[in-house]
C-alpha cells in the first residue's frame, strides 16, 4: 500500500505543515544531506512518503524521502503507524523541543516493523510458530538500549522525567599550540579520515564491554613520578592517552582522545582504572553455567519422553505437538517435572525456564475444545481485510440460520442429524504417575445426534480394532441411516473435516445408500471455526461423567457413557470391532467431489451442501442460500458390478506399534490383574 505524506496527514487528521516540518527535521539529523533547490523540494514534498529501508534497518540516522510507488506499507501494521503519528504530531503542537522525540519514535517503529517482517518471512519458510514468546528485540526499552550503545539518539532519564539524548558525534580535533610543538603528542599527525574510522569502529561495531576493554588498552595508568606544589595532593596516578592508527599506538592529549572517541572524561578515567569486568576475567569457574546446561538438557529429555496426542485431534495447529490429556495445567506438568528431577538427583530449574523450553519445543497442553476461528482472529489483529471478514460472517450466519430452519422442519418424514468425533480418550485412565511417561491406547467415539428426538448413538472403538479413515466414519453413518429407514429425507450436519465428512469415499457410501433405500440424503456443512452443534452436548455430558473415574478397559468407557444421561433416555452406545467396518473406497459411483475442473472453479472446500438423489444423481450448493446445481462428477455410465461392491475393511484386528505395546505391558503394574489379559492379547 503506497501513501503520500499529504494523504497520510488527511487520514489521521493532523496538520500537513507540521508533519512536513517533522520529516524535514528527520532528514537533518546526523551528517548533512545535500538538498535540491527549494522549488524542487516543495514539489517533491507534496507527493512523498515517510520511508525506511526495511531490508536492512534505517539508512543512517534519518529516514529518506522517496516516491510513493517505491514504498510498500504492511497493511497489518499501518494502523499502528497511524496511531503513532497522531500521538507524535499531537505532542509537536504542545511542546517546542519534541522533534527529536518524534525522530526516535519513528526510528523505533521502523525497526520493529523490519523485525516483524523478518519473523513473517521465517514463518512463511516453514519455521514453527513462536506463540506467546517474549520478543525482547522488539521491546522499546531494548531498542532504546541498543541505540544508546551504538551512539544514536535515545530516551534518557533525569529523575522521573524522560529526556532526549543527542546522538554521539566526533568532536573537534586538537588545536593546542603546545601539542603542535610537542614531540610526544601526535595530535596533528592524525588526519580526519583516521579519526572518523576510529569513531565509527568504536561506536558501530563494539559492545559496552568491548568499548571498556578498548579504552582500557589505550590509556596507560602509571604512578605519579614527580609532584609539583603541595605534597598532600590526592592524585596518585598519571594518565597517558593513545589512539591506534594503522595498528600502532600514537600518543595524543586527553582532549584529542576524548573528542575522537566521543566519550566523556568520567567514562575514560573509570574504564582505564577498572579494566575488564569480573564476568570476563579468565580462569573463573563456570559451575553455575554447567548446571544450567545440564538442567536444560534434562528438561529437553523429560519433555521429549512424554507421550503426544495423535495428529487428528490437533487440527488447529498441525505443526504443534500436544501432550496427552493427563496434565490439567502447566503447574501440574511442572510439579511432575520437579518430582522426576528429584528421582534423578537433578536440580530442577525455575518454572519460567521450564515454560520457555516447553514453548521452544513447540509443545502444548491438549485441552478438548473447539478450534478458534482463524479468520476471526486474523481480523481482530488487523491482518484481514474487512470485506473478507464480512463475507465470513455472512457464511457463518447463513449456516446457522439454515441449521435452525432444518431443525424446525424435522419430522417423522425428515430426519435432521448432526455428527462429530469426540476428543481423544485414553485407556487406561488413571491418576498414577506412571502414566505420565507411557503411551496409552487410543479410544474413539463418533456420535450421531437426532435433533428432533434428542437421542444420540455413540460408536466406540479403540485403535486395535480400527483407525480414523474415511471408511470408518462412513460405516458408522451408513449403519445409523440403515437402522432408521422410516424417513424419506435425511439431513446430516457436520463440520468440514476433509477425511471425516467431506470426501469422495463418504459421498459414494451415501449415494449408494440413497439408491438402494430410495431415500434422499443431504449433507450440510457449518462454517469453519463456528462448528458448534447439539452433539457437543453429548460429549460434554460424557466428559463430566468420566471426571475422576478410573478406566482400565475401553469397555468401561461404554458402560460410563450409557450411565452418563438418564433423561429423556440414556445414550445408545455401540462398542464395535474391526468386523463392523466396510471398505467404501472401492465404490466408483462418484469419481470426485470437486464441482469444477478449471482453474478458478469451486473446489471441495467451497461446497456448503450436497444432495444425494435416489436416481443416482448429485446436487451441490456453494452457499446455503443458493439454488441446487447438478454435480458434474457422478459416473453411473460404464460402471461395473465391482464398482457397487462393498467388502470388509479389515480381515483381522489391527496391530499397535511395538513401543505402545511395551508401555501398556509396563502399565499393568497399576492395573488390576483381572484386566491384564486384554492388554496381553493386543496385536503388535
């Protein structure tokens, strides 16, 4: 986004002449800048913008004036810049000497802008997101300290008042007649280019400790050899000052030394006396550092050994790994870490260090809940245009209104359902500390909810009997529909999870059911990020029932689910095994779910509703308010009998990985013996 200074002033409602004066003062800091003629300058100022070199920081101390087409503002950060400009230009009308404050503020903003852009580029390259980490480099206080260290203008303190400190500048060369005649001092032999090189090297490329060491090495401190005047003088040392030119130390006077380096007498004398700080003295022990390294290594190994949640349950942030839901909070996890450190005779590090390492590894505590809407979050942070967000809100409201309308239309002839997979369940579920470090058996619950009768059917299986592919979910849905053949129309509401609810495998299964049973099946999808449904209440009731309950077998989940609700009637729970699942991947009634094939045509993710007709055709909608359009992908022609055949998905139980089997065997120590046979018989 390009914007001229005059346009920017109009946007923020500040005087253009004051803003122009601010920018002109910006260009006058540091070394002088050659100007064009006044008439040409006036012409340029009318159509110029504030600019900073975003690829390498500021160009010197001042911002440049470039043509509008040469400048790009990040729309996500433009608002922050405008608010800052309003604040600074408002101060300009209240105080006389505020120009340097504005200059510093603009520089700080552009440095933060540049670092933010670098972080964005790292994120685009696939770097893991660093959520809620302290970005200390972007803090105004840290930037202020860095500017002071490199000799730029900064905000200082005078009691409780903030004052602007001028940038470091090289002072005038020595003009003493005594130095010119002296054979010991070489002030006149050191030219201006050499002085500039010394000054720039000192302030632009050295830290404070390096500056201290540099000055300490250029000042010789010797005892006083001859006294003049009173013998009770407090002076005990004499100071000889040198500048390093072409690798050689050349003695100069104190005035020449201080003006060339741009430092004060107090700094030079104290640095000369003190020398290197204790932290940099050679020969000291680093036992604390060694303990810190060992402590970080123990935290790293501790977190890496903790079992993680399968990726299906982490849709919102696929690059982040979540710990199994055995920890209620970071405090709970830290307490377990402290106990583990005590068992290993290791010294536990602080809670903050532990949390920082936890975030650095891109880990998270798994809390079963609906994903937050990425689009709404992007709009709140100013990273999404208003028109896109308004379209998203329209889609959300249309979906909710459509679901409410279907719910009101539910009758004996039209069955309206919603369905979803419950958050991950683990078996065994105990409070024993041994479970923290062991992987456990995953148990799944797919729930179908009738919006008219408020009845719910839960299909429960564990990973030794089935996985989480499209055929598993299609088997559950077709089984439910086949058990309720009275209605002529079925309306299925769900989220848009690809391999669960929106894929060609499920579409083939529903189309075959529609043709065989002479029914009409309609699938409808809620807007991403706003997928709250009635079946969520089933999962909530079950989770409350499971709270503080020990579970040793997957079958115990079935028992507790049946007892979770009494009124209006208990939940129906089906405990299924591998023989229940059918392989719908061989059906070829529908080749693809995508409604278009050309670039720019709607994709699978754009579909909001699909209708499966009993004559073998399909219709779709891009918006819930649209009319039905014929789906082009159905393939009834040239189909063979094999394309209509459904076979069992599995011929035997599934094998779990060897490490999980070993961990489950270890967990038998905290499981009653009556349940050991179940874990012994798991295939691996």
